[in-house]
């Protein structure tokens, strides 16, 4: 977990997982504003509080997180057509 890596502008690093099994991923800034992502942010606030320090941690399974992000991205693509 002590790795340092750069994140492109407009993207946000996130730690996702349950318990000690966390996976680091990067999402687009716009995805944070989607209503589906608000649910994940509320879970994070309930688990870790509103004043997390460091990388944003999302307490859900990696599979669930990936499914939600894919759904957000597919809805975004449909709107942009």
C-alpha cells in the first residue's frame, strides 16, 4: 500500500473493498457526481466518517463497485449519443 503512482487530471484515486482486502482504482471525476455514486459515498461516510484523510475509501466488494461504475459509464455513453 506504500506505492505512489500518478493520477491523470480529472481522475480520482479510490480504495475499494471490504475489511483488509482493498484494491486501488482510478475513476473519472464526473462519476463522483452520479446519483449511483452518491450511494457509495454515503456508505463510505457511514463506515469511515465525513472527514476521511488520504485516499477515498469505498466499503463495498470490488465486483459491486466495478458493476456500478460500468453502469454509470454506460448511461453516460447513452446520453452522449
